[in-house]
C-alpha cells in the first residue's frame, strides 16, 4: 500500500528510515475522503480544493497536497525545497505537503508508485465502448486475478493517477480506461500507467470538435499501441472491423491480436442475435474452437464488448471456463443503459450517459429488437466538430427506418428530424422540442403501456431527467 515514504521519495525527498503511515486512498473531492486518505487540493475555475482542507482532515484525511497558503493552523511540510533526513523523520498526521503544482505532484507520485509494482496493466481507449469493455473485462479477469479498474470515468490526467494510487502489492492486473481529447494525452497517460496490453475499441467522431478530424482522433488513440513494449511482452488488441484501428498494427512492435466479426480476425463471432433485454446470443471462434454463447449484455453491438473482454482474457491466460463464467456474471444493471417503466407501463430505455453517432446507431438497433410501438427520443450529439451535420443526418436516416414516432430535443437534433422527414418518415410522426419540460409533458400525455421508448443524447442535455420524470417511483 502507498505510504508517506513513497510520496516523499517520488517528489525527490529523502525516504524516512522509520516506517511511515500507509495511505489506503487518494481523493480530490473532500466528500470522498476516507480515514487515512491523501487529499489532493486542486484549484479550479469555480472551486478551489484548498478551501476544503479542514473538511478533509475532519473526515479522516491523513495528508493533503497543497500548492498555496490555506486558512487554518495546519502543520505543513514544504516539499518545494530540499529537505534533510532529519526533516522527514517522525512526521505525524494530519499534515499538509506543499508542492509547486498539486496535479503534477499527483502524476509524479502515481508514476513512481506504478514503477514499484510488478503487475500487468491493460490500457483501453477508443471512441465508443471503453467503459463497458473495462467493466466486463474486469469481471472476467477477476475469475483468476486480483484486478483493479478505474472507478467511473476516472480516465484522464487526474483520474488515471488517482486510480493508480489505489494499486497495492497484491494486485495482479489493472484495467485502465484512457480518455482522449488532445494529441499527446494518451502518450502521457501511458508514461504513468506503463501498459503491457493495449485495447482499441474503434475510431468515431466523438471529440472531433477538439481533436479536429477522425484522422487526428486515430493518431491520438494510436499513442496507446505505440507506447506498448515490443512482443512478446506487449500485445495490441485491435478491432479488425474498423479500418483505422486495423491499420494501427503497422504502428507498434507489440504482438497483434485482432478481434471482430470477420474470419480474418484471431477471435471472431458470427450468428449474432439480439434478444432485447434478455441479452445477446452469438457463436465465438478462436483457432480451432467454436463456442455458442448467450450473455446478458444488451444489443447486437455488445458482441464487440464481449470479444474485447474475451481477447484480453485469452492474452492473459484464462481458461474458457473462467472466461464464460466472467462473461455471464455481468448484468445490464452494471452497464450504462438503464431499463425502467413509466407510470403508464411503457418501457423506457435510458441510454443518456452520452451520445455519438456510433453509440446512437447501436441504441436504435436495440430499439428495433424490442416489442411494441417504437418511440425514439433523440437529443443533440455534442463535440462532433466538422462531422456534426453528417452525424445527425445519419441518425435521422436510421430513425426513419426504425421508429414509429421520433421526438428530438435541442438545436442540433433538428437536423435529425429534417433527415428523417427527407427519408420518408411522415411529418406527423416527428415532433421537435427545444425544452425538456414540454417534451416530458407530451410523453406523459401520450405514452401507452405497450410503447418502448429510447432516450439518447449527449450528457450535457441531462436527458436522464426525462426518465426520472416518467418512471415509476421506487
């Protein structure tokens, strides 16, 4: 377990000769502090973590990283200057540790701590499917190994180091999701995490507003496979069905393991059948083996999630019994799509965590599998940059094929409605809303017990509040 001595050594200070306090947890939010935690005070545009030092200590934090003066009479060790061996002996909590920059100090500590540990790290990135892959792969790997994964979406320059500090000497595997917004970000995260296995899900248009283009996104995601050690120590697990991902095989010296729906892949699936809320059924092929599987993931698209988790498990030496047990131990309640019932009995498919063209198409395909009248409630997809019109038009075309009724929310979603009309969907079956409140009123007045409603839009629209307003109170 991380200790104060490790923090001091990581920040180029003498390591105490006496045993120092163990640190079981690190947090940047005082509400998440536990007994013995390291609290990292990060100054933000609206909130400064330094204002919560007293609260963090009151909740049991042992140490706090700070970068400027704070109110209150707290003992402080100044790590901005070189300390003597005597300075670092007999340090008692609670204690502030003053550094030049708390985020950079957090990253240095995480890099140092990862270097000390002997384990395999699996890095996962891609435009869609990172989190579900991480969750399912962790389920599978835990059939054999003591495994750590990112909590929630802690996948950036702050979240990944925080997760890394949670590693202990008894962890055998770590599955770390890596987010991408700008070039160089994943390479930076890899310098901290040092993955031996890298998984690329796909290349879409999400975050194109910041990255610029799909080509730029692909280059950014490829930083993961470029950071892997050469074979046999390193393995790149790549989506054969995505040409941009397939091309990444040329960018790494690691071993290549392809997965997909093509027999050209090392691990592939066919006879994929969506079973609605009952999961997905498919046939799995690897070398000379064929398995028939049914797992509780929702939608035909989730077969790729299962393939990625299986590929990771095969690379890490799990048996088929362990793999199948892990795949079947998950549940849809652990994933981001939530199924609920409205007060009138209509089925609500809440997939409002976020939205991109790829994930929205997958959600519409799930709606197609369901019984009853199909109502698609689709909101803006944000951060698509130059692909904004193209992405929304594509969704409108597919919605016209699947939905009996289309409701849109937001300025960009008007493009979806326009595209659906041009594709032949009757204008009377398309309603466009600019406010959630009026949309909710329409749904309350018009939903029937036999309806199935898909709700999908970017997180910024907070469309989960529509579900909350409609569903039966628990």
